[in-house]
C-alpha cells in the first residue's frame, strides 16, 4: 500500500519543471556548441585550418546570362514523354499496359499538340506527357510519319492552364559553327540542358523506316538516350531542329548527334495534325536491285524503270519499263537520270527528291532510252 502525501502533486510539478529546464539547458549547450566549435577548433588547430572566406561571385558573363535566359524561356515548352506497351500477364492471361520507354518532346501550339520522334512512341499502346511543372497528362497519339521519324501527340489541359508553344525558327539559313542548345530528358533526367555548335549541315541519315532523311543537322551538343524528340535551339531561343539520333558504337554520346531540321518539321507536322499522316508526293515508278545491276554491267548511269503503279503519274506519262524480248533477253526501257535537274543514280536519290515536294507539284524527268535523252514533264499525285 502506497502512502499518500499531500505534497505529492507539488513534487511532481517541480520534477517536470526540472526536466524541462534540463532539456532547455542541454539544447542551448548544443546550439552554442555548434556555433562555437569552429572558433574553438580554429583556436586549437591554428590559422592554417581556418575556413577560407567566400569571394563574391559578381555578375555572370554575358554568354552565361544568355544561356540561362534560353533555358528559362524554352523549358516550359519542353515535355517528358513516357510510353506503355500492351502485354499479356502470364498468370491470369489478361492484357495490361506496362511502362516501355521514355523520350522528349515539345509543345507545338496552344491547342495541346506535342511533337516528338516516331521511334519514341513506336509500338506504344499509350503515351503520357509530363510538363516542366511536373503536371502529367494522358496523351492521344494523333498520327506519325515514320519516314521522317516524326509523331504528334495531343493533351487536354484543365481550364485556366495555358501551354507555352516553342518559338519556331528556320533551318534554311543555319551556318556551321553557330551555337546550339539541346533540352531533353537523357536517361530520364528531365529538363537537362546541353550546349554545343553546329558541326555540319545537310547530312543524310537512315530513318527508322529504313529510308534516307536529308538535310539533317549535325551537332556536338550532348545527345543521349532520352533526348530523342527534344528541341535543338539557336541563340535566339528558336526551334531549329529535333534531336533524333547519335552516331556511337556504344549507344552513348560520342560528340556526334543529329537533328531533324525544323523546315521539315514545319512542313510535316501540320499534315499529321490535319489528317493523321504525312502527304507524300508520288511518281509511281517501280524499280528493282537486279535492274540496277544490269545497268551497272552495261555502263549505264541512272535509275531503271521496271514498272509503273496503276493509275500513277508514271503510268499516265507512259514510262517504258525494262522488259524481256522473245529470246528472253532483258531490254532496258526508260532510265531516269535526273529529277528537276537533280542527278538520279539510286532509288534513294529519287526518294529524297520526291521528299521535298507536295502532291500536285509538277516535275521534269530527264530520261534516257535507246541512247536518246528526253525531258518529260510529270505532275505528281498523293502517295502513301
């Protein structure tokens, strides 16, 4: 049995107060120790161990200010894109979307259209767009043009949320040596800025569809996996290209990157927004590698016509394909040697020449047939 003392409540209050005072004293001692320790340490260790005074930075250099301003202005227009693919769960046999990959993109206009590379969303069942304020949106895949490695997504933002379209420049007047700036999401590290120069112009690379892409910009700005689809900017903060590929045996940055020129983007993207695909000018000429070998063996330069697509401009122009005579020997028909005075040697040459046209443009074909040269006007139409 515990004895009761009328003074026990007072004793408990005194003890609580004493504990509180102890905590305050210990806390004050710790704070004073943290502030006093550098002074005591320097006094014990001597002046050689003292912390160095901080030298005022001063203003940034003009070039640095310009780079900072470019990033601040452009970053609201740059997006981080992630994709899903549809897979079957091996346990319950149900289909479900699982994360697949990531890339970059940029806001094309205030209506929510976002441009990226086709290979970023290739085979995706769903795509998601994350803006620089970390707001995330499910995206609709509007359409794509694999031949130029371009794709367009669309997001819907809440009322009151304004998108910042990227300023569009031109790639026609670029010069080797001018400064460029790449913003993207390499390795998933969003809003990363790298800088460099234009190393070369009018490069040709092989696109994801296996076709040549002409007039590509070469840059030494660091481009790594995840940068694909991000903008390449000039010093005026204008879009001049889309970062697309790197030239590297290891798959990592080696100082050579490539960007699709903005003039190509500005021509193709409105077509995708309008119809879901790019409108290609068609000639309708058919060709074959064996026919090219026949020309080479006979010392003939050009592209041999081996057939024409039904209803195509080539059929309407009555181009003569290569054929076999009654002895089974190959007879060379029309050989295309020039396209609007541009020399044609291979199927890729013809593809690249057509790539710069829109359906309905009239071209002049230079043909060789039976040792004679003929210039033939042909009007292109819409092809796939």
